[in-house]
């Protein structure tokens, strides 16, 4: 179809300079002069699939200036198929992302010892605060960029990208200063045992130095997702996380660097991923042609990004603070319970973070379709997203419930100790309820994509407040640490109920308004068309 279109246009033009720059759904095509001397060049690029030959009054060929097949329009196609194709690479990406944290704990537990595993796990709960800010910037940038991408407003889309990068850089600098000054005091505040305090503090200091890499990498993945590209982040993460495992082992087992080696390995590998990802982002964004001069920073745009980012940051930070409170309660039960929880919660977080990332993909899907005015597709996307996460839940629940001990042995050496028994009990209590929490995270993704942040925050905060409160109460009873694990399912069930109520009431209202809005827009378009027709008729008469 593109070749036919170009052939007709080339036949109509008399001069090379008047040939248009064309854009299809897959690529941008730029006209180039074609002489006999260019024949080898043409056939080479044609063989690579990078050009299209057009015959007309002039002999020209169009070369592909920029391949856009990695950018995906989520507003067309069957919703279930579109979501599956878009979200599954994101699921793979987050699995590799989690390998960073799992690799740290795995190498620490296997090659250093149980105390090192406890130190890394104890520090991880504090790193979640920094991750919350990076994740919020990811969501804010992704939702706004995808909205302008769906509306084909590329000038505003670029402004939102540059504004997000500048705002995130300032936020990252502030967090680095706070982290370097206050992390040690926070470790003492949460009852960190003396035997793991020094290693926990060292791990956090190195982690804070790598915050710029984490922030900009998260912004890059948010931009890729907004453009409908979930494969590029997957490729980066696959290589980077696998490299991280190798460098972890080299620094710890080979160079005997201890817990510091684990932290420096993550710093190095994530830094390389960040730089490469940002290079690709700037090339991808530059491929879109601007109609006006692009504004590099806009306070108004920063406000739009912040409207989405701040609730997500507050939500994730609130979750992180809740987890730190839980960690302080868990720390009172000793190093063995800390080590068992640290291993099991890594496996749990891999699942929850995966579902959260799929929810982010559904946010992008929702936001693009909102930008295109296709709200009926949003409701169809809910059913497709729910089916997707439930299919993923089945093997995970079976694996964790029946074979969790083998997974925990990846982090530990003693198959019968109190640490592994603690981790196994944690997994068996929580894993059956993954079917519940996965629906909540899909629903939250739609609420975020629609901009219903107040509803989203109410559902999330209710879940966390109940979970922390119940854990504190039950841990002081005869249940002990088991009471802490039982608090998770209660909070998930109540939070899921609230999210579903908010979603169904909101989506019913929006779908009821859509036909009336479409009818009004149709009448306005008809009036404009009649006015244009009348003006053309008058001009023809004159």
C-alpha cells in the first residue's frame, strides 16, 4: 500500500524537492535522488528492506529514514491481542529487573553467609523508598507521553519527555543527599541487629551513589512503554541482569569484596543499561517530526506529569514506609527469621512487581485510548488484563506452594533450619491470594490511566494500613511471626474490593457519557464540513 501511494505521488511531482516525506504506521520514508550510479546502493538497501523504488515522471526511491515498528499504537486492533503482545515482554522485563535484587541476595547468602543475606534483605526495604520515587517518575512520564502519542501531538510529547528528565534529575539529586546523610540512622531506627548493621549501611551507601542510573533508566522504560514498545526494555534488562549475576559472583567469590562487591556489581551493570537506554530514547524521540520549536522545559507540563507521578510516589512511598515498619517488627525475632523473610519476600516481590508492571502496561493502554477517545476499548482491556494475570498466577501459585523450599535453597545452605522454615510458611500463606491481588493491580492500572488517582490511592492506602496494623497486633500474640504473614491476605482482599467498586462505578459513568459526547462531536464536525463546503462553493462561483 505504501509503495502504491508513493508511486502515484512520485508521478505527480516534477521536482525532487517537492516530493513529500511520508510516514506509514511502520516507518518514515524520505525521497532520495536516483541515478544509474546509485543502482548498487539501491539494490543493497532494498535487499535490507530499507527502501522502496517508485517509478513516475522522475526516477526516485524512498529510503526508510527511521524504523518505527518498535512503537505500537494501542488504540487499534483487538484489545486482548494488543494487550497480550504489549504486556508479555514487560512481564519478561520485570523478571529480569528482579534478578538484580535476587542476584544480590542469592550471592550474599550462598557465598558470604546467613548474616550477609539478612543485611542485604534488611537494606532492601529502605531501597524501596528510592525505588518508589523512580517508579513514580516512570509512571508520570509514561502516562502523559502516551496520552500525547495517542493524540498524535508530537510537539507536546517531546516537551513532556524533556520536562520529565529535567524534573527527575533534580529530584534524584535531593534524594542522594538525603540518602548519604540519613540511611545509617534509619537502620538504627528500625532495630537492625548489631551483627548486620555495618554491612547494611555499606550496601546502602553504594546503592545511593547509583540512584541517577536507576532514575534515568526508569524514565527511559516509561517512555518506551508510552510509545507502545515493551520489547526494547526487555532486551536491555535481559543482558544487564544476567551480566549482574556474573559480576556479583566475580566480585564476591573472586575478588572477596563481601557485601560491597554485591552493591558495586549492581551499580556497574545498571549504569551501562541506563546509558544505552537513554541513547536509544533520544534517537527514538528525534524520529518524530516536530511542527514547531519544541519547548525543553515547561512548568505546566511538569504539573501534568506531577499530577500522575506524585500520587504514585506517595503510594509507593507509603508502601515502603509500611514495609519498613513491618521490617522493624520482624527484626525483633532475630537474624534467622530476618534471613528467611528476606529470601521469601524476594520471591513474593518478584510476583507483585511483575503484576504491578503489567498494570503499568494497562495504564499506557488506557491512556492511549483515552487520548484517542476510545473509552469502550478500556472496558474490554480490563477483561483481557484480568485473564492475562490469572493465567500467569496458576504456575506461580503451584510452584511457590508445593516447591517453594527448593527456591529458597537458592539463597540458603541449610535445608532444615529455622530460616528456611520461616520462608516456606510465608510463601504458603501468601501465594494462594495472588489471584486476588493481581486483579487489584490490573484495576489500579486502569484507574491510573484514566487519571482517577484519588480512588487509586484510597484503595492502596486502605490495604497497607490494615496490613501493617494487623501485623503489629498479631505478632504480639502467640502467633508470633506467623501473625505478620497472615496480615498480607487480609489487606489484599479489602484493597481489591475497593478498587473494583471504584472501577465499575467510574467506567459505567464514562461509558454512558461517551455516546453523547460522540454525537455532539459528530454534529460539530458536520457543521464545520457544511461551512467549508459553502465557502468552497462561493470561491468557485467568484
